[in-house]
């Protein structure tokens, strides 16, 4: 369970990471790309921050994740300049793709199509995991 301190640090890092990533997109003149930081989870010892990114279009997710991972030291440096008055040490950043929006879209497609288990209860037996 996260403590209040972990939540506050996560929120602080999330806001600043959004500014850094969106600023880089604007600076490089990249169009048709949206990166948002959906969640930041900080470990209890405040040494690691797991950063979950949502990328649109999602097909570019792997490519963008690799680019961000390769630039992680620069991102951490920019972040440390922003939060130097609030934090003594900036946690190491570990980036992940957050695919919850894709999962929600998939569930919506299933429910609106012919594979709707609510309208066709016989499908539930086939979907059960053994």
C-alpha cells in the first residue's frame, strides 16, 4: 500500500514528466503523437519510480518507449532540475507502456459485437479458464 508521501512524490513527478515529454514533442516538431503519463508509482524507499505512459497512436508505443528509455538519463536530469527544491534525490525512472485504454476498447468492441456474453450466455462456458 502506498503511503501519502509516495503518492505526493508520484503526483509531483507525474506533473513534471508530462511537461518534459510534451515539451520535447513540441520542440522537435513532432505531429500526430500524444504521450501522457497515466500513473507514477514510487517504491517505499523512494529509489525507483515506475512511470506508465499512454501513447496515441498505440501502434507507435514500442518505438516511443524505446526512444524514451534510451533518453532516460536526460529526462532524469531535466526532472532533477525541476524538483531540486522538493526532493533531495530523484528516483530512478523505469518506463512502461500503459495499455489499459486498449483493453477498455477491446472490451467495448466485444460487448458491441456478436461475442457479447450478456446477450449470448453460452459464450461464458467457452471463456472459462480451467
